[in-house]
C-alpha cells in the first residue's frame, strides 16, 4: 500500500594492571603523544571554527605536512568545503587519508563518504565500507549511518537489513537525522525489524523536526492516510509543504490535494504551522 508513498534513502577499558606493564606504558605514551598533537593543532582548529580561514591555513598546513593528524583532518575539511582554499576533493581525500591512516575517526568517516560518492577518488563501495566500518566501530554517528546504508542497499557488502537496522539505530540514538529517517522507513516496511507504524512515525518525526525532507514527506503521507496516527490534513499539509520547500516536487502536489480537503480555517492553520516551523536538533532517536 505504500509503493508510491515512501522514498528509500538514496539516497556506526583496559584493566588497571595494564598501566603497570611495559605495554601499558606504551599505551600511555601514545596517549600523551596524541594529546600533544591535538594541543599543537588547537590554535589552527580554533581559527577554522571562528571562520578565520587565512590564519587556520597558515597554522594548520605546516603541522599537517609534519604529520599531525588533527591538522591533516582539518586541512582536508577546508578543501572539502572550500573554506579558505578552492574546493578540491582530491586534496581533501589526500589529507583525510593521511589522518585516517593514523586512526583519526573523523578522517575515517569523511574519507568513507568521499569513496561512497566518488568525490576526489574513484567511487568505491568496498573502500567506503572499510573506512566507515572503522569509524562506526568507534562511535562516529555519520559513519554508523553510512554503514547502515551500505548494508541496506548491499553496496560494498552483502545486503543485510538486520545489520542496517543495528547501525541506523546507533546513529539515530545520537540524533543523526538521516539515520532516524532510514530506521523509520525500515519500521514502516518491516525491513530488518518487526513492522511498526507507530515507531516509524516516532522516528520520522525526530528526523522531520531536524529538517530532513524525506522524513517530512513520509510524515505527510502518514498523516494523510492515517497510518500509525490519526488522519490529520492540517499536519499532512504542513509536512508536505515543508518537504516541497526542500525540492520534493510530489510533496507540492500532495500539499495541493490536502488543501482541497480542508476548511478555510484549517488551511490557514496549516500555513501558520508551516511558517512557524524551525528545524532543531533532537538528542535521541531510539526506537521501542
């Protein structure tokens, strides 16, 4: 019944005695080196966050060339976003890889997305899986989302909806909107989880409130059909309108349909709710 109504996303302690052992001493030494490297790059990272790109570039490039992983990741980010330099995904990939090879989780995650999209590197799902799996295991939410997507679509790994749901859930619980939407879709269709429209609604709402267009579109349909929630054309129109404003053309068509089903007062309320909407982050996307 949902075949035309939903869109799949196209669109991751050592013991006390360890410190007393030689190996423990090496771990502590490595941690000290890591902390020093982070502190060394702190000034350049602060300039980057303050949008002082000239200072960031001046401070970070020498450190990156000397092997500082935090500077390498930050320099890669500047090239990926075109901040202070001309956007160059090839350069971004170069610096991300240097940092990722040192185990930098942010670089691992960023590099996985470049491979998934073929930006600055040849499109390679196996490499995307390799790098996002590393970052996801360390708790990086974007990487957990991408890993879930790769499992859901069978890209770079055998398709496994159970694994997809696992990784989507971990990312959703950290507030990742794409993962919240994707896990909601799995509950709506019963893929890798028991079909549950109420949980789908909950997850769609979490993502929609953060501005995720696909979740807004799906939520519009749920309210239009009264699936998992009482039918409500005002809410349906609001969510369709918001999704349409982000480029989902069929959402505009459905907005117009719902408009014909409402009274003049209801239509005015739908417009008011749409105008008043402001996306905001949500902290939890756990599903019951």
